[in-house]
């Protein structure tokens, strides 16, 4: 293969780039950021539960009971809704991903050009600086950089690379800048697939997903043997194949919580779309759940509480023999403008080019200084406490602002005072998070007094601050429990802080936009950054705020809580059905009694007590903080309902011979009491009632009663006679009593044996 050897300041020309593109020697992204539309359709149609429903529908069709196929209408509607919402969500994510796509600076035809990563070609000259993601393997032609390769190796120690060294894709630049020649593209890169390794993929730690998978696994294991045993029992009662099939199918469709899985994906997809309207890109779907569970948020001061912009407000000479403006002018002329501080300094000081620079010392958040070494001396500017042990009055007098110390060798020669600007809505955001019970930790590399003043100006009360540079890891854990302001924090310490909070069972969100935040963002349960963050910060974050404003954090937390709280409520409704269907299947395997439901009758009760309310409630606002274990929360409400329904059906079955009830009368009573108990559960999970919930319950009850009366023949039901009416009234009071007793018993069992239910 022909290789080009472009001049370092010229790069490839247009013709050479075209040749590379024609031959496919560009940095193609071999992965798809989201599932394709055909794959979404396939994944939603070809599910285990859809297959089971289809097989059950075939069995019903085979015996000619066509009206009992109505349950497939609900299955098809659920699948359609879920598919449409997921496709909408995919289109939104793809559109926003284009906006946030990482770009690279290359030299072509002698000019610096910003291009998308996939347009980088073999032998391109690419420019890297602090914060940039290394997107292709490249050999350094000039310059020196310190690189973090933790995405590749798992080690967070910085590695220095000089001219002739190979940079590996998937790492990122922490210190310095360089020009490098692209050595490999696409699948030839060190990390094999560039988008896989250039973007850190955090293992999904979703309680919701794990819980749903556990339920699906249990149901999948039990449903086939239970179905076979129940069919044998029902057939042996009177050798009626049609009735045995109908009864068995009714029991099994009750056990399948297919709507729950589809509803969950629909609600998450809707959340993605809602957050997109707030200019928030979701890079990992299940981070919405982590948002809802967050009880601690670590806010990087710069760019989060402040707007990331700074201005120099004072320059104080400490030694008259040094020309501060000239020294700073030469520093500004030789160092990259790569953060808010350097930008403010470069705006304030005019550039000078009269020193013979021997070495440039780029800024690092690790050692917190930068400078130049030249014939006139070694000039360093950085955090005062990192440069000298001496007490400097001018620094102490300005501790409420950011102060930088200028030194010649080890001698302090000047103090530069800068001012941060508080974000307009920072006070409102911090106030909201506090009211929601979220513990706020403000983290900064600045000194204690500066960070404390900014936190106070932003409206944070009860300031408890600590200088982290004075702490070891053991002391840091104690400080985390007792403080909310953390100063002089290094990138490694930020990560340690997140780890220690997680160790103490906290769900931690981290905000940040710089290369010094990457390790902590990577470690956090939920990581948030802005569109104009460094490549490395943006690529490890699960949420990207496209308007570059952290003020929308409160809206994001609200959306996360709405989503998970409402899925939990809907799961309670669905699993109540699965629970009573499971218990009934077990019972009717052992007794010589016809199963009391037909599939079409379960479709009726499910529609009014589960399907409609779960869909409407899933989209309702809900800002309550997530508490407890998902499955325990669900079972504590659904299991008493299941047991109450089963008890009602046992009572009806036992009384049927005594009262000479026909099969259709038994089914009618079972449908009525199942519906009544379902509405009891609905009332419980809707409490406290508001206008929407009260209206919903009233409409559903009226709809249920109207359908029972108006379509009784279609649903194989009958009008209540006097005897049945009296029995219904008695069963209503029994149900109210049983519902309370079962709730107490289940809660006691859960407290005593929590592992069984989680």
C-alpha cells in the first residue's frame, strides 16, 4: 500500500485525501450508535412472550373459539406502540448524536481544518491538545503529551509520549499538545473498533432491567410445565378438548406480563424524547433509572456552578525588578489556551515574543501550574500552595477569588487575581436538589476560601469545607460524610470520592466538563456533561447537555423520577395479574374443577384494571424520590392483591355446589370480584388522589360495569340474579378485609425474608 509522507505544516492535499477516501482508507465507524429500525422492529416482534402468545392463539384458533383471540389485539397494540416509540427515540438520539459528534483538527493544504472522525484518512496530520480523545493510532511528529490510557488498560497513571512514539486510539491527552501522523484507521487501530474504545461503555447496572429479567426468567421456566399439567387436569375432567384448551390458555395468558416489558421500553423511549426537548442527549438508556435513584450529586465548580468564564481583576507585583506584563506576555505567547483560566489571562495580557524559550510547561490539573523555561529564567504560574510554602499576604487578602502565583524559579514575583461568574440559575438548581433530598458535594481544584465563597454566592447554606490536598484516603472517607465543599481536589481524588460514596451505598451523579473530571465521570452511576466539554469528558458521560447549561439538571432529575416511579406503579398492576394467574394454575392442577375464566374474560379485566391505567399513569408527573428495592416495592402491593383474588375464587368455587351455580355464573362472579380487587389495588397506588387519578378510576369503573352489562353475551357472562348479587356484596366486604390482612402478612414476610422477594 502506498504511503504518503506529508510535510508537518502542509499535511495531505485534496487529491491525496480523495485517493484515500476512494480506497476506503478513512476512519470509518464500524459500529452503529443505535439499533437500526429493522432491528428494533424485529426485537419488538420476536420476543419470548409474543411467541408464547402466538402459540396460545394458535391453540385457541385450532379449537374454533375465535372470540377468545381478542387478547392478541392487546398484544399487537402493545407491540406497535412500543415499536413506534422506540423508533422515534432512535431518530431523536441519532439526530442529537450528530450534533455532539467528536471532531478532529487536521492539517490539509497547509491549513488547519476541523473534520468528523470518519473523514480522517491514513497519513493525515492531526493536532492533539489537552482534553482531546485520540481517535486513531498516530505517530508523534512534534511536541510532547501526557496521555491517560485507562480506557484501554484500566490504569489511570499518565504516560508521556514524545516525537516518534505511537499514540493509541481510545486514550486521551491530559497535558501538552502535539502533531501526529495517522498510522492506522478503522479496524486496523490498536483498539480494533474505534467507536467501541474511543467511547467508554460502562457496564449496565440497572436494578429495573435486572428485576424484569428475573421475572421473565422465572415465568419462562414455570409456564410450560404448568401449562402441560393444567391441560391434562382440565381435559381429564370431562374429556372436552375445546374447553381444556380454552381454560389452559386463559391461565397461561394471565401469567404472561408481556405488557410490562413493552410498557417499560415505551416509557424509557418517551423519556428520551422528552429530555431531547430539553436539549439533553441520552447516550445510555438506563442512565434515566440511575438519575431517578441519585441521592448524592458531585458538582464540579467550574462550568457547573460558574459559567466557566473568568476575568482577570487585579495584577499585584511582588518584586519591582520583574516586568510582570512582559513575563506573562511571553507565557501567553507560548502556551495553548485550553481552559477558562488561560483564556482569561490571554485576553488580559498582550503577547510578547522577546524571550528565547527553551522549554514549554503546559498546564496540568495534576500539578496545577504551567510556564516556560528560557534564557531569562524559569517562569511558573499556578496555584500558590503548589508553588511555595511561604505565607503571602497578597494571596491571603484575595482568597475569596481565584489567585494565581507567578514565580521565577522558586521566588514569588507576582499575584494574579481572577473572578468567576456564577451561573444565572445556579441558586435555583441547588435549592431544588436540596429540597429533593439530594446531598450536594461541590468539588474544585481551587482553594477552600474561593470555593466556599462561590458556593455561598450560589445560595448553598451550611457551608462545611475541607482542603482535600491535606487528606489521605482514610481521612477523605470521613471528610465526605461531614463536608459539602471540597477544595484542591486532584483528578484521582475526584474518582476516589465517587468510589467512597458508592462504597457507602450512595447513588452518585457527577457533573464535569474537563479532562480532570473524566475519571470521576467514568466511575459515577450517572455522569453529566455539556456539548462543549472536552472530547474525553463528553465520550464518557451518559448525559450531554446540548445547550451547555447545567441549569437543566433539575428537569433531568424530575424526568428520571417520573419514569421509574411510574414503571414501578405499572409493574405492580401487571404482576398482580401474573401472581394470581400463577397461584390459580397451581390450584387448578390439583383440584377437579373447571378453570373459572376464559381468555376473553381476562382480556376484559386486564383492559380496565391494568392496560389503560398502567399506560396513563406511566406518563404522569411523579417527582418522588426512589426508595427501596424495586421488586420488594412491587411485591408489597401486588402480592396482597393476587392472594385476595385467589381467595375470592376459592370461596366462589366452594360455594358453587352449595348454591347450584352454573359455569357461566361462576365465571361472572369471578370476573366481577377480580375487577373489584383490581380497582382496590389501583386506588391504593393512585393515593393520594388528584383530579386525573380520581377521574381515571371513576371512568374505568363505569366502563367496566357498562361492558359487563352491555356486552355480557360477547364476554360469556350473565346478569346477576338476587342470589348472586347478595353473594357479591358479601364478597366485597370479605375482599376489603382480606386485602388489609394480606397486606399486613406480606409486609411482615418481606421484612423477615427480604432476599426471597428481591
